[in-house]
C-alpha cells in the first residue's frame, strides 16, 4: 500500500505500522539493522536528528523504498496524480 508522508512524525508512524505488521519488536528490528532499540524508538517518534543512513537501513530491513516526487495539492488523491 502506498503511503504519503510529509513530516518526520508521519514517516515514523509509517515505519511503526510496517514493523508491527511484520510482527517485529523494536529490539528485533534493531538487531536486524545493528541499531539500538532506543534509536528505532526515536525514529518511529519522528525525533529530529535522525541520520539518513539510519532511515535507509530501517527501510531496507522492512522491505520499503522511498519515492521522491512533487508535492501533491490538498485534496488530490493518489489515483488522480498518475
């Protein structure tokens, strides 16, 4: 399912949903990425200062990819953008 995230909190929430749907704890995801559980928690909570490498490592572990595109207008649906 495609999700649009515009803030660090929205990105963190999307990562949390994916981790939970994969039935992984924060500690288990941390073990897969060589990150501390506290780092996973901070990322999921959208705390500032997360390194891009950390985000990418977590996305890879969760089998996710990032797509960068022009920002959609308010009220525009995903179906109308393509």
